[in-house]
C-alpha cells in the first residue's frame, strides 16, 4: 500500500509525494528530502513518514521547530 502526502497550506502548497512500507518519506527544505518544501520554518530534514506494523507513522528528525500531529508535539529522537 502507498499513501500520498500533499501540502494543502502554506509554502509548497500542491506539492506531494508517496510513501510505502519499503520506502519512507523524508520531508524538509533540503535537497536530500524527497518532499522538499522551501519554508524557513522547516529544517533541512524535518520529519520522516514511515510504516510500522501496517500503520503509517511520523517522527520528528530533531527539527528546531518540532513536528505536531493533531495539535500534539512529537518527541524528538
């Protein structure tokens, strides 16, 4: 199964990328990110979407501004 992540607000609106169990997705403003969003609020490698036990997950990659899901800030690794 693949899921599509699409930017719906702010910088990069309309940009999208997919991720699957064998291909995680790194989001950030750096060129090494598969979903690159040129926004100063994002780190070069900001967060990673991946699959765990058949469910999609997201983890913050130590970004300066953090990552939130449904208003809850994720813990950095």
